[in-house]
C-alpha cells in the first residue's frame, strides 16, 4: 500500500468514525460481554485471593450503594424481581416485575449493591460473566434470574463454598430462569468458578458445576463455558448439582454409552466464540507468555500458573488491554505519513492518532479491519460500553471490614481510575448513587468517567496520554497509601471496630469524591485542549 492509499484510508476512517459515533443499539458485543479474572492465594503478590469483573453493558444501572446488614423475623419473605422483557433497561427499577417471594434467613449481610453485587461483609467476592448456553436448557418454571441469584448469594454467603450451596438451594426450590452464567466466587481462602444453567422447559431447578482455581494459579472467564471434565472424587476441586449428568442424558445431549467423555462446556454450551476465546488467550498470554498458547486455539487450560505473582494492578492492566501490538490489534492498518519536527514527510508511516480500538461494531464491515473483527464478532478486553469494573482482594490476616477491599472503576477500563472501597465502609458518595443512564447529569459520578472516555476516543493516540497522567497519579497514590491506611484502621479496629469503619468510610468517600472531581476537570481540559483540532 503506497502512502497515498494510507492517507486515503486514514481520511475515510476519520469520516466514518465521526459520522457513525457510538451506536446505542445492542450489537454482537452484548452477547459477548463481561470478563472476570481470578487469582489463587499463593499466585498473588501478598497472599490475597482475588476475583474481578468488567460489567460490559449498555443498559445496566450505573449506581452503586451499600445495603446494610438486616435481621429478619421468622416467616419474613423477600421479594424477587425480574425485568418484564429483555428490551427494558435494567437500570429502571420501576419497570421490574415482581416474580415471587422466598423466605428470608435470620440475617442478611451487608454488601455493595450494584447491577451485580461484588463484595459482602464476610469477604465473599463475586464476579460474573454470561455464556450462551444451549437453548434447550432455558427453563420456564420458577423465577430466579442471574441478577437476583447474584444478589441472594451476596446477602447470605459466609464463604465461597457457602455461596455455591446457597445457589443450589435457592434454585432447586425456586428455579433458575436465565441462560448460562459463570459466577467467580472467592473468599480469603479460595476461589471457585460456578457455571450454572437452567434445567430445560417444564423443569424447575438448575444444572451447575463448579471448579476451584488452584492456589498457585489464575483463571479467566470471558463469556464462554470453560469447565470441561468433572471429577467429583476430588471435592476440594469439583462440585456439581445432582442432575448435572442426568439432565444431559434425558435431553439427548450426552450418551453415556458413547466413547466420548462428558464435558460440561460442550454438552450444555459452546466454544465457538472467538470474542471469548481470544480474550482467554490474551489474559493467559499476558500472565504466562512462555506457554506460547495458540491465539486461535479452541481450548486453553482451565487455569495456569503465572510467571510472576499477580497483584490488583496487574488485573487493572489486563482490563485496559486492547490487543495493541498483537496481530489482533484492530487499529494496526490505520496509518498516516510520519512527519519530522519541521512537518515534512519522513517517508515512513505511523499509526494515526485518530486510530482507536473503541469503534462501534457497526463500523467493522465498513472498515474491513482485521477480518475476524467483523466476521467473527471479535472484541478485545477493554470495552467502551463497560459500566463499571471491580478488582476484589480478600485477605485472611485482616478483620473482614479491612481485609475485604474492592478497587472500583467506572466506564471504559482503558481510561478508568480505581477507588479503594473497604468491606466495612458504611456509605457511598451521592454521586455514585446517582444513575447516569437516563441522560447527562453532572450529579452522576459515572458521567465524569464516561465523558472522558468518549472524548478521548476521538483522538486516542494523543488524548490517551493526558488521561493516563491522571489515572496513573491516582493509582500510584492509592497503592502508596494503602499500607498506612490499613495499619491505622487495624489499630482503631482493635480498640473500637465502629471507629475503624468510620475511618475507612471517610477515606473511601474522600477518595471517590476527589477522583470524580479530577475526571470532571480532565474532561474540561480535553475539551479545551483539543476543540477544533480533531
């Protein structure tokens, strides 16, 4: 391709990008949304167990709040809701349909409430990733969907295994009505992947398997079932519903007389999606490049041993990844002539500053970028339609109020900065409790981050530098202060746990408020610096 062709391509790219904008319609990505990474305790840098979640969705609510611990009288019932239809945005809770009631336990625990709750007061952390299960498994009996199941586990669980037991108990009695879901459930000792699906039309209950991540390993789920063979003779690593095999036989999905092994991911799901498989490869390749895993492979190990111990910042780095400098970089052909300091052509080509990995899926067929992106619905890890990101640390050497820590980011992970929220904090800032989905609102924290992300995507090559300066400064400050904050909180806790919780609440609230203010200023700075220069 000569330099004039490159220039023409760059111009075409800019025109199409500006005219297309960001589509609000649900595209292929909505079927392949959310990534979660898990880390065993000896694979982490400090002995913590970790789970995480990118909530990649255009419709889930952006507000986050703290639901307090509650005591319930005998006979108390809990309402269970669901969206009345798939087209209703899940942030609008007035549109929920009351589906039924379930008995309340004597106590429900404090937890961070969001589209999908992610940490409770017992240091039980939860991530989530949807996978497309076989349609025949969709149940029309019962009323527990995946959002409510996530919330019920957060309310009731005292450990990861207990969360799995809670899920089994409640779905047996009240039925699971969602498609395939993977919940990555962790506590200070261990982390499990729970893959669950309905039992089929006319049946109430659920079919599920769970596999534990070895302590010295990391794992990932990226919207595809990953659990293959089940060995229930090893209960330390495998758990399953009573019907996990029998339902497959009854529905003709598996023949026990065949020579084929029973593999959950194939019997009840699929491994076709490159959007899923490529993300799985990328996570493992970043953490253990010496494995030389095939990026086009269909199956990877359930978990791998990382070459270096993993910390929260490593997960944040992976969540920011866009496949840059790999053969799957969607911007690799978006080149323009290089200029020297005097503005003259050097005869070389460099990536256009307008090239960005956050183009809407509508643009892929027009740009013909990297074949698979438009033909296979491929995607990278960081997504422009992400609602929020969590990286959850769980630590058994600290009291639950301090040991449970979630690093919370809002909107696109590539441009987000993370705030530290401890399990014991008692409130969230008003701006974080304000949903941003109805429209632009400076009272909503999410809009501060969403505006920066959308603006900086317009000239990603240049503006990303301005954004990184802000998020990196906050990140380094937060991790630099973490040890001192926790030491102070621990001293207070030994004397008065309530004072420790108030101290951590004030710290987290101040951090979140400062972060939101910095991103509002960053958006204004980007607007003034680049206006008229796109």
